[in-house]
C-alpha cells in the first residue's frame, strides 16, 4: 500500500510494478516518476512522463497494472503507447522493504 512513499528516489534500472492498478498518485512523494499502464498482454495503454509530486494520474480503464519508473526513463528508451513490455530479472520485495 505504501509504494514509493517515503523513499528518496528510484535508481536507474529500478521500478515498481503495481498489479491491478488503473490509477496512481504521487501525493507525499519527493520526486517525479514515469508511469506505464499496461494491459494483460503487457502492451502500454498509457504512458506518463515525469509525473510530478502531489499529482494524480488519470484512470486508465484498460490497464491491468502500472509500472513506476525513474523520471526520464521513457524519453531515454523511447517507450510509448502500443509498445510491448517484457519484465525479466525482477525481484519481489518483501513486506516492509
């Protein structure tokens, strides 16, 4: 439930996958993030660049999950709506981390 709240920043190459998420917020965060909303097939249905702190995303009805990334990741990688995202080599954080 806490997500990135209270964290100092996301490092390059890090991200937070939020299954079952159709909207996110950055209320209480100290840094901007890029956000990908993915459908069940892993296709980007909405891409938000540099969502500033204390903002709300739109509700993305077609989303099955949200992937929060360091700001600038989408620009650097050229990721856009319609792209297919494959998640590899990721670790599940344990409760309290």
